[in-house]
């Protein structure tokens, strides 16, 4: 368990820290005596007010040992220390300070002749009689007076503005009407009254919604008192002995608060204080940093950076006097930190090994990493460590040997297990990385084939080889997965057009406004780049190969059965006319609403091309029209489309028109069309025409053609 060690023993550590804090309080110096009441017109400067029983006194004072000369107006217990400060946040720096009550009843502390700290601002538009009295309870009360000298009403009191100390009769809670919040706030250091990081107030934090005392370190809950039962809190230790303190709880529509009284004899100093380390002391005590917080009732474990153990806490259990071998890390921000704040900073820094305050009143912060060494010295300062072992002149100061051995054994076992797991996981990652790289290599190879980087092309009748990292200018577009996600709104169901056996199809829109259809293969389809390549091959092959009127032979044929031209499917010959053939098939499918790769004659195996050719020869080509189109289209335009389609699917490539011719045919009916010749892949009755060479069940050709099974578009 990682802890911060602060004292040679828990008991001595708490004694030293508490005595240091309380002794520093008694060093606050006050000046000459005076009455218990400040009247209008009085100028309270260097004197002091003393309560009637001479228990408390109000005066200007400086903190002993403070060379800056900061001046405070505060209330001191005669045989103790300071219990309240009027200007905790705004110290005075000149001896011109004075306390006055003006004609309208406002209570002010003047820093000089013109500047003042307003403790109470009167709401009266007229002059009133007012005075302020220091009571034997330690409460400084400003009252509006009647003409006979009796008090009319309380205008302001110091008990409503507690600092770090709770006296009998003071309240912890809140007023719903005025918005007043009665909360204790720790000092930053034993000689530094500036507000620290700890507060003590009243909150509802339990499931039963009952108010209790809650201590916070900044915004985090640090300690809770538990519910009030028979005048005491279950998690608050009160001083044992003859005299006890008794808490009371008041809650109504106006206010909710806790207060306490004491059975101690008159004149005994009774208080509960909150020190800069987050400890309650006096007639009630709580310390969440003298032992593991999990062992102290009400303490809430704090969460630090993940590099620390979960049970790590800022501990006051042990410390060593000495010096570090090198200067620690500090900056301007660290100068305002309390000792506890410094410990939290160290715990939240994974490299921090030790820390210490930089002043005698335990403020400021300096931190060291494990590169620094520690040397014991009685004249040195206390240094706090996040470890049970302290490096002393290069040697280790051991704690409990049995506990250390047990922890070392547990750490070794856990470390070994973690090492095995990490090693196994590392080997798995290496294996997985290799598999991914191999898969990427396969994909790149297929992409090269798709882009035509391995295929020779003709330039001026000569072969030209392309560099493998150079892509051909064939207009093939490759899109990143991110752009596809953006176009489909992350494959939103609203963009889904349908779903087939190999995955859903989505409608998308590119950034330039173009609409596209995207097929996303499911993991169960077992399809990938190879199948994708077979789909780019049905149309645009001539453009991909960079051809004009010349022909080339391919080493591998890819495509979908029913759309490939015969010269390409049989011999791998590629020319501009193979795209014309595919276009003709597509036009027949559009007109008829039927697929090409189906039989349309019960006696003979006629596909769509053969069926269209047969109807054309009989003069009944209109029977090919999709029934949906009948009555809604021009008959002459449909017949011309069938005519052009049959010209595109003629068996011989030289007989087919070019694509520019096809565009002209479709654009102008004035152009006369030639009579079509027998199409490819057609078997007529008694006529020996070209036979489809793909007749076995292996779905491949003699020159390694790759065939995709047609199941509709």
C-alpha cells in the first residue's frame, strides 16, 4: 500500500502537528486593554476591547514571525489563541488601521484615511444610534440602540462569519431567508490565515436525506459525521472526561443548523478547530490522514492518478528529518499550497517520490522524483515520502520486515503473472499484426490488378510497361471508407435501399453532390476485393485498359456471365467493342424487365439475347416490352431501342457500332440503322451457331476466366 509518511510515530506526529498549530495561534500579539463596547464616534486603533469577564479581547495584531508586517483585526481568548479574524482574506500592511461605526450604523475597518473594509453596510437612509460589544461568549455584536441605551436589534455579529474555529453557541448550517451559510474554513498554514482547502459545513449526503456535518477538501467529500444521535455524532470523537459537549439540531422553514454547548466550568477554553491538515481538534477530534482512511469512521477515500494504488492516501503516519541530495521541483503556484495540498500534488504525479513544505508554517511545496537521495539530519526539515523505504545515504531504511517480505512476495507473484499475460498478449499482437499485413498485401495486389498497374498497354503500337507504384489514367475512382461513411451518414438506416444475401445497399451523396449507391458486404458473405474486382470488369473495360480501336489479350478474364462479349470470354481479347456488347445486354434488360441469364423458351435454351433475336426475326419484337411499360411509351422509340441493342450484341466485334455511334442512334431518329446480324451466345433450332463455352459446373474458362453468378441487378 502506497502512503505518505509524515512522523516517527502516529501519536508523536499528531502531537507535534497539533501543538505546532495551537502554539502558533498563541503567538498572535495584542495591545493595551480597554472597554467591552465600541461606541459611535470612538476611534478604535491601537487599543483593545475586552469582554466583561475578561475572557476574550478584540484588537489589531500581527502574526509572530511574520516579517511582512501583516496586520489583522481579531478576537483572542485570553489564555489561548485567536478564534476569529475580521479581515482574514485582506491583511492590512500599515499602522493606520482603525475600527469605526459611522453615523448610519455601518461597521468598517479602515486601511488608511480613505480605504475601508466594510464588515456591515447599513441599509438605513437616516442616522441611527449603534454600538458594538464583545460578549463573554466571544461573539462581537453590532446593535441598533434605543434612546434609553438598551439594544433594539442585532445588525451584525461575528458568530455569523466563522473562520476556522467553532465556539459554543456558534452555528454550522444555512439560513434559507438571508442566504447566510455558516461554514468553517481552514487556514493555509499555521501562521498564514488565508483560507485553506478544507471546509466544514452541513449537507444531506446519506440515503435518508438527513443533514450531518460534512468536511470537504476543495470539491471532494473528505469526511462525514454520520447522523446526530442523543447529542453526538457517530463518527466524531469528543473529549473524554468529566465535561462533555452536547450538539443540538434545528431545522425549520427559515434555517437549518447544528450548534453545541458545553458542561465545562466557566473560564475553560472550549472550542472545535479545523486545521490546515483537515483535522478537527479541541473538544472534538477527527483525523483522516493519521491512519488508512478505510479504518477511520466517516473518512472517504480520495482518488488519485491511476499509477497509484487504490488505497493510497495522504498520510501523517511517519516522516524523517533530513535533506535531499538535490533541489526539488517547485514553481510560483506551489508557494500558496498547504502541506496537505502538496501531498495531493505529489500523489497525482506518477514520478513524485518525496515532498516537503518550504516554510516554517507548513506552506509552500517542493517535490522530488526517485533520482534524488535523502540524508538523515536532526537539523534538517521534515521530508515526506510515498514509500515505506526511505533512501538514507544510499541505503534503505526498512519498515516492518515481515510486512515488507509479505508485500514483496505478493508483488513478485502479481508481477510474474502480469509479465506472462503481457508477454502472451504481445506475442498475440505480433501474430495478429503479421496476419493483417499479409491481408493488406493481398488487398494491395488485387488493387494493383484492378488499377491495371500490372497490365501492359499499347502506345503508338508499342508495348509500354508501367511502374508498379504508378496508376493508369483510366478514371477509376477509389474512395476512402471515411468518405463513404460521410456520404451515407455513417450507414444510417434512413439511407438503406435494401439488402441482399451478401449485405445491405445504401444510397449516399458525395460532397460534390453526386448520388451513389454503396453495397456494404457483411462479414458472413466472405466477399472482398476479388469479388469487387469481378464487378468493375462488366463495364468500362476498354477505358480501364486505355484502348481505342486496338485489341489486346489478357492473362486473366473477369466478369459476370451474361454481360461479357464472346471474344473476351473465349479468348481474353479486349477492345472498345466489349463495352458496347455489355451496353446492348443492359438495354435489352431495361426494355424487357428480364434478366439475360435465364431461359425464355420451353423447347430450346434461349437467353434474353436469343429470345429478342427470335422475336425480331418474327416481326413481333414488341412482345419483348415489359408489361409495365406498355401504354406509357412510344412504340417507335421502343422498337428503335431494341434494334440498337441487337446491333450492340452482334457476334462479331467488327459488326458492332462504337459507343459514340450508339449515342448518335439514341439521340437522333433521322439516322438510319443497319439490319442486325445474329447475336452471340444464341442457339437456334437446327442452326449451328456459336455455343456458350461455359458449360461445366466449375465456372471457369480455358484461359482462367473468373465468372460471377448472375442473380439480378
